[in-house]
C-alpha cells in the first residue's frame, strides 16, 4: 500500500511540475525571483520533449507501482484523472515536438510580456 501511495504521490508531483513548466512564468508577476527556479524547469521540460527522452519521474513511478504489485494504472482518482494528462495515449515523437514547442511558445510569451512590463 505504501508503494502505491508513493507512486501516486510521484504522479501528483509530476503533474505539478508539468504545470509549473508550462505556466509557472505567470508566478513571476508576484514573485520575480522565482525566475531562477522556473527558467531551468522550463528548459528541462523543453529538453525532455525535444530529445524524446523520458523524465526520471516516470521510471521512478513505474518502479514504485511494480513494488506495489500493480501492473497498470487502473483505479483511484490519480490514476483515472491525472495519468491521461501526463501520459497521453498515442504519444509520438511529432507530438512530443509539438508539446516542446508549446512549452517554448507559452513561456516565451510570458517572459516577453514580463520584460515589456518591466521596461515600462
């Protein structure tokens, strides 16, 4: 039971990290120093998508699920609602490039807007 809970916790952290990578730049409006945490996270997220590699959180989660004796992602809120968002079905290299481009586009727009606001 502990390993399953830990695996679900990894999924929640993974989801939160993905949200932070995509839209965490908006937090800079309130906490500008967060740039030192968000920028490397956004670069890492884009790198993972463009390189076709797997985030280290994925093997960690899978290992914890195996240790829990769970073969798949069935059951529970986390498995039902969050996993399809983090691991979409039919994920292809082209889709990964598109996701990486979205990360760059969204964050580029946010950082550009923040830069323009700061210049004023």
